[in-house]
C-alpha cells in the first residue's frame, strides 16, 4: 500500500488521525506517574530476625545458619547473604531474574516456618519483606517538641504517624530516635534468695497474672456464649500485688516483697538530632506503583494542617526525594525544549523556508504525544530514562520528515507541482526511510536479552525511543507528503517573499550560498578520494585503531555521582563506647559542619557507638564548591576525629545505599577469611583512585562467656536452656507481659537491679534454678571467661564473608580501574589461598554485569541491523558497506569522552547503543541513492559522486539536527543534569566522526563491495 498516495488522496482522514493522536496523547500524558527511575523488579527477599541480647556468634549459630540451610534449597536462588549483629540478623535471598517474586516469597515463608522449629523460642517472629529498589523514604520529617521523652514518642507514634499514614498512597512510616515508655520490675537478688525464687520464675508469674485467656464457648439454642478471663495490668498496684509464691504454703509472697515497680523508658538504642537539637525523625514510604511527587505533596499538605493544630510542635523536612525527582524531570524537560528549538533552527537554515520548517517540525509534537499513548499502554512512568529517550529522540523524530521533505523540495525545484513532487519525492526515499528507522529499532531489540538492573533500566528507555520512532515514521510517510501537497506552496523563484521571509532572507540566503560552496568542495574532494579508495580506508583504520588505545584510558563506573547538594558522614567509635560519648562526638561534628557557610542543615542519627549525619548544602547558586569538592574539604576537616573512622560518602537513606566500589571475600575457614581480608584491605588503601576505604571487620566488643561445667551441671540438675533463660532475664530482662494505659500497651520488663545485672562482677553471687526449682550457685555449674567477640558477622552463600568497600576519587580513574587493580593484587601480590573466593558486590557487581551485557547487546544489535538491511536490499553483501560506519562512530564517541573527561558509565553505554543505529542512517541515504543510479546504468564511481552531491544536504541536516537535539544533554544545563552528560557527549562525538567519515569512507568501501559483487556475478556466469 502506498501511504503517500493515500495521504494525498485523503487529507481529511490523515488530519483526523493527527487530531486523534494529539488529544489521546494529552490525556495519556496526564495519567503517567512521575518517578526518578523506572520501576525495577529485582526478586530479592529479606528475613529480619530479632533475638535481643544475643551476641553475633550466637545469632550466627542459632539463627542465621538454620534459616540459611532451609532457604538454600529453594529453586532459582542466586545468592544468599546474612548480616549478624548483636541481637539481630538479616538474611537476604536474591533470586534469578526469571523467578516469579510471589512464588519465591511463599517459598521463603514456608522455609522460615520450618526453620523456626530449630531456632530458640525467645527469638521474635521473623519479618519477611520483598526488597524493592524504589522502597526508600520519599520524605523524611523532623519533629521537635518540649514534651518529655515518653510523651513525645507516644505523641509521634499514636498521633502524628497515624494521621500521616492515612494519607492516600502512603505505604508505611518508620520512627527514628526517641524512647518508648516501659514499666520496669527491678528484682532484688538477696530478697529472691531468701525466698528460694529465681528471676525467670518471677517473670513467668507476672506474665501469667496479666494474661487474658479465652475459656471457650457453649452453644445455645438461640446463640452461643463465650467465656474469657480478664487479667490486664492497668495500674502499678496490680503489678505489685501479683502473688509469686507462698512461704511455708501459707503466707503469700507478692511481687512488691522482692522487687520495685517503676515507670521508665526503653534502653537508648537510637537518638535523632535536627541541627544539633534532639528530635524524632519520621521516614515516609510510598505504596508500590504510586506517584512519589503526588504522595510527598499530599504528606506535606497534611503536615501543614498538623502544624496549625499543634503550634508547639516544630516540623521540618529533609531528604525530600520528590524535589530530586522534580529537578531531574524538569532538567530533562528543559533539555527537550531547548533541543526542539535548536532542531527547528537547523531545519529552517537548511530548507530556507518557514513553511517547510513548520511542515517538518510538525513531526515533533505528534511523535512525542503519540509516544505518551504507547507509554501509558505499556505501564511506563515519566522518569529520567523515558524523558532521556525523548530528549535523544528529538533529533531522530524529525529525521525522517527531513529526508522526505528535503526530497520533495528537490523535486519541486525540478519544476513539478506540489502534489506530484510530494508523491514522487516520498516514493523515492521510502525504502531509505524504512531502512534507517528499522535499523534504529533493531538496535533496541537486544535489550530484551539483557538481565538484571541494567536491563530493567534500559527497557523503558529503548521502548520509548521505539514508540516515538514508529509515530515519526507514520508522520514522515503520511503527514509530511499530505502537508507538502496542500500547504507546501509552489516553487517560484520570482515569488515576492513575505514579511517573516524578508527578515530571515539575509541569513538564509547567506547560509544557502555556504551550502552550495560546501557541496562543490565536497564533490571535488569526493572525486579525488574515489580515485584512491585504499588510501581512504588506510586513514580510517588508523583513526579507529588510535581510538581503541584512547578507550583504554577512559574512566569506567556504573552510575556517575549526581551533585544533589547532600551527603552523609559516618563515624564508628570503638566497641563498648557509651551512648554519652557517641552523643558528645555527634555534637562536636554537627557544630563543625554547621559552622561552614555551605551547610544548610544537618540531621544526626546516633546509635550505640555509631553516628550517621546527613548534610544538606545550600543551593548551588549560593556556594562556590560543588558537592564532591565540599566532601573532599570535609574529609580534611575531620582528620582530628580519625580515631572514630570518619567516612564521607554519597547520601543514602538510613539503613541502605551502596558505595561505588565493593567486593566480598568468602570462605568456610573464618580465621583464614579474616586474615586474608586484612592483607587485601591494606593493599586497597594504597589505591589513590579510591577514598574512605572500609572493611566490614570490626573490633570485638567486650564479652563475658559463661561455659557450663559438663559434670557439675548434670550432677546438680541444671538444664542448660533454663540456665540461659535465667541469665537472660537477669541481664536483658524479660518482656512477656504488657501494661495497658489509655488504650496503649507498654512492655513490662522484668530484670535485676542495675547494680546486680553485671554477671561478671557478681559471678560468685548469682544463682540459677535446677530442675527441682532449687537455687544453685552459678559458679558451681559454669566458669566465666572474659573475651571479645566480633561486632558483626557477615555470611554469603552459607560461608563466612568480609566486605571491603570504598568510594571513587572524583579526580581518579573510576571503578573500572580499581577493579583492574584488584585483579592485579589477587594475581600478583596476594594470590588467592585455597578455599577463598572473591566476588564483586553492589555497584561494582552492576558495573561488571553491565560490561558483559552491553557487549552482548551491541553485538546482537549489529547482527539485527545487518539482517534488517539484508532483507530490505535483498543482498547479504551491500549491508557490509553500510555497517562499516559503526567503528567510525565509536571513534568519535571515544574521543569525545576522552576530551571532555567523561567516564564510560551507564549513560555513555546507552548513548553507544543508540549511536549504532544512528550511524547507519547517513550510510543508508548515500548507498540507497547510489544504488538507484546504478540500476539506471550509471557506473559505480559516478553514482557515488552524484549520490554525495544529492544527499549531502539531508545528511548534514539530519546529523546537525541530531547534534542540536543532544546538545543540552551534553552540556548539562543544571547540576542535576550533569550526571547524564556522558550520554550526550557519546552521541555527539560519534555523530560528528561518523558523518564526516561516512562521506568519504563509505564510498571507498562501496567501491570494493561492488567489485566483489561483480566478480561473484561473473563467476556464476
């Protein structure tokens, strides 16, 4: 079917399709969500287990290993990692990309339920959760008040949190800092001894006295009647009066006889500080699939209402990801607008007509709006990748229309009327337009074969480009010829120009003359080059080989750092450091940071011996240093605090984030893994391209081990499990009962008096119950040993592991060089011992897989382009002459990255994929025209020269239009957009080299190809 003929014959039908695309496109645009990155489905599930008071070694043996053993039998499991800290363990199961996440989650639940039979009964219920890359706080809220700690926490938890969580599409809210109210039952050892009572026995009595127990129900003729006991603790006296024993079987012993009951707060586990002042932080998470920006705005509106309702409470925001999303989206939108303007200017100068420019430019709104329709149907959102696809497509969308419109213009110059010129001009370039469009579409086909994070990032990008190209192809073959036929105007050299044309006539006429001169110069040089094709090819090979050497010097990394004006400073004091010492350090550092004029705010998060300080800088217009520069300045300022291991790193939400460079050392022999890791770490610290290197090994916290005496414990009838439970109640306390007040529940913690909780100091006085309930001195059945245990234990694939991580130096050679240096260390300096393995993790693992996947994608892209061209030209040889341009494009890309100092990152890789398709466009235009001339009997050399003369203008137009469209991306107009500049540089560099070299190298190659075809034809004859 001849689409051009149909469009000219039925203009109203074509106009209606355009109106339909515009209307539905606008509606679809309004329905698209707004996010920073595309939704990514990474089949990863975590199991969090809490065992208060247990040491990391116990957590590993009693909790992590049994769960790992069960999870390791699930099919599709790719990797299993565990982190064992004091009192808790997190086991993370990562599955292959083909695994259905719902199936994996159910399998995890089943296996954990089975593993619970093997772990201690005191372990809290495991929390199983899917890990979503987008599951990060969209907004963090700081709350300050004059209320005391307990009241403030209850107010935040029961009032503020509940109001905010009711906001539409809010998923969950975590509270950081503060202490919840508790009721402490502090036992006196001496009073317990005199009554032959143990701490665990008292705890059991308290738990039993406050339990509501359903007694069952009886069925009646009319209704059923249920029975239950009500024993809730609602006053301190009710707790104090709990009977726990009888003296001489007559006198009741009440709790008040052996303990005191007081109102207190939870032990300090975390504290929050806003600009150095005590606060609570609320971390707001959105529901999966909801719009981050809309949810954040709704939460802010609710907070504004709460501020009016509670004027004595101060609300502030930090880590507002919606602001980052809006900045990124606006930056890309701005690039699109500027790209459109520059593209239109390029078309205007080349075609020299406002009317032709408007007809050609019509492809932009229709293609972009048409893309929104298909994006909505595909379930995509407006995010960095889809908008980047559109910013890249700005030049592409107009390309087909340029080729068609330019050829129609050429036919009108031959004296044809508008309709005939539109029909003939479109028909002549239809095959070339189809070939160029399908070549670019073919490049994105291999994206379907890419696994992992990179694949999920690239798919929306590639498909969005494809959507826009398909609409632009429709525009070029229907709307452009229809508009040219009816609104293009007749070619009349004597026509009096209009007012706008008069204003533009001087620069347009000058540019037209420049085009003529340029065409003459090109034709003359082409006549010379076609006489010496071998010399031309030799120069091209030399240029390409030189670029290969240049590519070896390029930095490589996964995702470049974005200057968001925020970062995190972490500290870690020696194990056993008091909370007061940690608070003091936090205050000093926070004051130091806020004394810098570049700092806008600090938000500190203090744990036992660790500090995380979020730092937000003033806007980039108000400071001279960018974020990487200020981070480097901060590192120097923190040298006096080196004893606390300061690390200045890119911002990540509390509890998450990845560093630029990281790898894991694993093995079954824990001591061998630890010793070898320390040696490797010393080498890593000497790599100048890395900053703030860190190792997961930590100095052990002081530990007092209680070792049972085998013979004595049996003789005296002490059960090891009862022994452990008794000691746990003495030190940590037992929280089996709750106290109810004003519809709120508070834990009742039963433990010894503070001065009696230290078992090491009171070892000779501690007693434990035997199986008959009699108290036995702890020293008779156990021995105590003072030692140190690991602060954290990491495991990977059921083996001990140690992670080494660092950030990359902004002035260094990137993660790729660090990876190469690590391989050299492992091969030359510290060969791997038997039983030890090293694997990359985090962003470094993504970088490694990106390199492999991109190589596959690019290779398949070339194959797909070849197959498309071979099928269109019905030849297996002619496509070779077109594909030669790909290495020529890579040459410019490598040189562009080298000269601008950009890294080969994920954005540069995306640009390279697109470049493979773009580079073939000019070759197709040139070869297609030359082939048509050959079919009329013209010899190869003459056909190439005439093709160069006729196709120089559309080749330059399309290339310069593409470059103009990409220019805002390459420049990076704002701080947020500078992260993506490598993509613009890659595309522009590749287009410049491929355009220039195509005009000479492709004719040289085609000459040899035609000779090969001719010789093969003669042999057949």
